[in-house]
């Protein structure tokens, strides 16, 4: 870049520009700018008055303020860098509010007018070179938005061609002013991509639209933006990120599937994401989270481009559905979240889905998370639903941490909550015994109680992949009596879900060994009536979640209130985590387990907790919600 010299202290108060420090040689007649926004033309060795500069490009890291409430055409250029490091993806965010505005961007000869809305997904004019108009069909009160209706009416019979004043930025005064010219623009019905959203202008729920432009080369170094407003009272905002690599999110499948929760890939691919709802938690774009209406792209070394439409597994517990524009349109839980195998080395099925239903009496053993290394805190949520007979459940979590078989420590889990009655309380403290569930009028339940508290399982069979092996004794007997039982009967048990939570820490590793594989060992035991193999249906979910569902609380999870009035008047901002009959929701449900941590390690203490969304919950000494009330 050439160096020039002024005969004043700055360009604004100088009379001429020179090429030498001694001010003896006049600089060529042309336009000059010192970066402050002042632009002056030198003619015959004299500087003319400063003028607006419609061709100056704003630096992408330092955009000006934009107008509020002006109808017109606002063209401007942005300098996105022209060096070898100025490559990557340009992310543009555009907010219109309810009153509509149109946008299109030109880069390297191509017109870009497609964006993803944070509240509605993909928005793009049906005309490739037109403006895309964004806004709402209704105002804040739900009535028709006047400007949106006017545009719809104006384009209903053909092109609408208003003449709009052209605005340029008076940089010294930080004002957008008409430059004395106007442009006739063409607006077509297909350009109007409105939402019916009365809240899109509200600060807490405003709609941001995201566009991504790939910049693989150092040049061109500018993009040209055009924003048009046909109505007064508009108020748009425009943001841009200079070229850089997008954040990467790890998918568990690399190929789109026509059905949700497809096969897990090896290795797991990483894709780029961009959008207003997802997050990059740090400046290095690490710890990226994917959200609905995010855009997803192939990441290097694969050529940049949107991934094919279809379903992608995005974790042990989630599936993302992506449309033809590369937009995530739905994220839903995967119920087949763990590989399941029997206590032998043979898998129960290669891609067993949960909930899975088993319908025979006998002992059935499974181990899950086989082949898994737990790299962060997580929780395994087991949901069990008996549907006939008495069925017992027990769970062992192997906290392996790289130990040999003889060193592995394990912890038995037997704390359940019933979706119908709350905490499952049995007086038996021997954790490795099955806790039986059933209805008190069921014949098999009656048989167990008639046995005097002891029930032999020597006549039952181990079931592996649906094939019955030689009958063998497992544990010999399960103990129980009226005062010391390992069973829990309640009416309507066969329409009830019993939930067990196993917390996991980073570093809990799987091990594989003949006879056992995996971290979580589950055993289900269904006695037969009279020693035969009866139909004895029960249903099981095993869900591995990086975080339990959370909800906001005004009361600290470490300091419960003594009564509902105190809880309702609390003013804090805390997160409480839950697990119960709906393992993926974030709304507290009666008889949920509730925790202060996301992996279910620390239950809440007994007391009352005010909810940010309104109302309160009451928690018993077992960490179970026993009441949900309203605040006065």
C-alpha cells in the first residue's frame, strides 16, 4: 500500500495530498481516504470537499450501525479479507422482526438468498436472483401485519416494482442518508418467505436468520449486500463473522438413513454446523452443540457442501433429521441407544432396539455399553415396564477404569421410582437380589407369597437370543418375607414404568471378556407358574444420556425451602435434573427422581423447590417428587 502525506493534521482539514514528506510533489488526482470514513477527491492538486463513499467496503470485524425505521434500498460492501489466511466460511445473521425486509448477497459472481430461520427453518426466494423477504404475517397482537399483507396483495397478480431511494452511509456522522438516486426493484410472490410468528421481534424470542457463504480462496475480498425495505417502521439488524472454519460436531453416523437412529459409523464423522440455536462454546469452536434449524455441512478434507437429506444418529441417544437444504428439522431421542448382549459373548441381536419386549419366563441377562469408553459424565436410565406376571430386576455397573477382571469393582443399583406411586421401598438391603414387580392379584405373585418368602429358580432357564439352553440354577433362591422382601406389588403395575438411574463418570471404561462384555449388567428374572415357560411380557428401555433433562429452579438444589411459600418467593436461578417415565423431557413429572447434577449422582434433599416457570415441587427424602403445586 502506497504512503501519502498531507499538508494538514488529517484528511478532513488538509488542502492537498503529496507523495513525499517534504510536500514538494503533488499526489495523482484521485480519491483518497485515511480510514476514518473521510473520502475526498483531489483534482488539479487540490482536495475537493469530503463526499459519501458508496463503494467503500466495511471491514467485517467492524460494521457500522444500521438504520431503524427507514424504507429504501441499502447497498453496502464488506471487506472479508484478501490474504491467504482469510479463508473459510462466512456466517451472516440477519434479523428483520415482524415488519418484512428483503436481502440478497453477491459474492464471486453468485447470488446468495437462502437462510435458515431460528424459528422456522429454511427460507429462500423461489427465484434464484431475487431478494428473500423475511418477516411475519401477524403483528404482536396476532392481527395481520400491515406491511406483509400489503406486499402479498401487491405481488398477487404479478411483479411488484416499487422505486426505492438508495441510501449510503455518511461515516463521519454515522448516518444513512439518501444519495440522491433511486432504484426500481422487482418483488415477486415467491420472494415472500414469511412466518406466522407474533414473537419474532421480542428480545427473548426474536428470530435470527443465518446464511453461510464458503470462501475457499483469498480472493475476491469483498461481498456485496443489498437490503431493501418497502415499509416504514422497519428495524433490521445485520451481523457477519469474518471467514473462519465452522465449528465441528461429531455425528455417530456418516450416511443418511431413511429411518431414524441408523447404524453407528466407525470412525464417527465430524460435520460443520452453523445456526443461531446451536452453540460453539469457545473461540476454537470446540464443544459444539447441534440444534433444530442449524445448517450442517461436510467438513474438510471433504469438499464443502451440505450433507444429504435424511436421518443421522448424533449421539447415543439422539437422531437428527436433515432436509434437502442441509437444515436440521427435527431432533428426537433414539431408544435403541446401547448395544445389548447376553451374559455370553453372543449378542442378543446385532442392532437390538429398545424398547425391546421379552415374553418368556426365565432368567435373561444383558450387558450394555459394550465397546464404549465413557469420556464425560453421563447417566444410564433404565425404564422397566412389566406387563404380566412377576418380574424381578437387578443392575450392576462395572466401574472398570482399565482394571483387570479380578480388580474390577462393581456397584449394584436397586433404587426405583414408580410412575404411579413414587419411590419403590423394599426392606431388603441386599442389592444384588432382584426386585420383583407385579400386581397383587396375579397368580405368579400369589405363588411367590405362598412360598413363605422363598422362591427357588432351579426350574427356570437361561434365555439367549430366543434359544433355550439347558436349565441351570442361577443364585439358587431369591429371599423375601412379609417383613424382609425384595418385591414390590401395586395395582395397575402392568401400566406402570419403573425407573432406575445409574450415574457414570469420565474414565469409566468397558472391558470385554468371555462371559461378560460391557459396563452395565442387567438381569431380569420371571418365574413361571407351575415350572413351565409362560408368556410373561415385559418391556425395557436402556438410555445412555450425556445429560439428564434439566429444568430451572428458583430454589438452590443444595438448600431446599422448608415450605411452599418460601420456595415460591425464592429468586435464584438454578438447574435441577430429572429422570422418570419420560427420560428425555425437561419438565418435572410427579414421581420423578430429581438431582443436583446432570448425571444423576446426587439426589435432591427433602423439601420444597420453586420453579422458574411457575409453581413448586415437593421432594421426599428419597429424591422423588411427591407433589407439584401452584404458587399463590
